[in-house]
C-alpha cells in the first residue's frame, strides 16, 4: 500500500511539474511592461522624413518601436535615441527586423528635412514622422500619450512637454510592450530579442 501511495504521489508530482513547465513556456518572460490587449494596433497616416505619405502598413513585418518627441528637445529625446542606438547595436543582425518611428509632437518646426537630419544622426533604424497638428494629436490620444507646448522664451523659441514612453509592436502591428527611457538596455535587448526571434515569444 505504501509503495502504491508513493507511486501515486510521484505521478502527481510529475504531472504538476509538466503543467508548470507548460505554463512557463506559454508565458513569455517579458522584462518590460506587457501591454498586449491593452493598446490598439499600430495605425496612422503621416509623412516620413523623405516627404512621402506613409501608413502603419508600410512597416508591417518589422518589430516597431514608436516614440513621440521633437528635434529641439533639450534632453530626453536625444538621450532616448542614443539609448536605442546602443540597443540596436547589441541586437546585431536581428536589428534588421526592427524599426524605430520618431513621431514629432512639434510639426510646426519639424519639417521632413529637419527630421531626416536629426534622426539619421542617431541610428539608421530610425524614421522620422510628421503630419498635421490634428493627425499628431489623434495618434497621441490613440496611445494615451500627451504633449503640450510651453510658453515662448526670449527670441521666440519654446519647449514641448511630452510623454516619454516607447511603445513596442510586433511584426503584425500588435501592441506588445511599453518601455521608458529609464528601462535598462539589458531589458530592451532581452525583450526585443524574443520578438525578433521567430518562435521565441508568444
């Protein structure tokens, strides 16, 4: 009887271990904030830094990182783009499957030409996007981001306060992760590696 009880307990233990292993395989070990099912798919119609009209469909097949900023930003934008540049370098060849979209929240100053000069100084995976004030506002609302123009300074210059989240979409345009500039490069590399490696992420 004792042997039978032991065999049953051993069988239950094996079953529970298999079940736990299946659960761990089904849940991708994200290190960034998982927003799957909480944000809408990637969708927009804007103008790229080459002056061409583009939509989200033009980036299908790429893991896309969406970031709102502007070229006159004094701190967080250049730091974030430099941060992402290092991440792309660390991903190596996998980075060819990624695209960074830098959407200007200052369309009055950020012409396609200005955006092109700015983003190409950071990384070849970055595309600058601009559009009408209404288009930009609609896109920020879609992803619950925010921005506001600060009062003019002497000489007519001004700053724009804006959200600093990095929205990450999979190759099908589904919202998957949210990063912030304070998230480590290790976290970004880890999660992007999962999204960029077929079969590794759920």
